[in-house]
């Protein structure tokens, strides 16, 4: 194990490797955003459903 990060030699990427890495990162970020947005939509839909059920129960007098 290295004791100091400065002991590591930097990994040199070719321009093609850098473009491939950047494309993969962008695709991962876009997928993460889609998953986050879907989770948010599901959360809000469930919250609204529960709120409607609660209001209906309260209106009926339990």
C-alpha cells in the first residue's frame, strides 16, 4: 500500500480513452438523474394518494 499519494505515478490517458471515460460518466449521470426523477415522482404520487385517503377518512367521520 502506498503511504503517500505523491508516490503514485499519474495514469496518462489517451484522448480516445478520455473521451470514452467522459461519455461513460455522462451516461451514468444521466441515468442517475432519470432514476432520481422517477423516485421523486413516485414519492409525490404516493404522498398525494395517502393525503386523499386521509381527507376522505376525515370527511366520513372515521
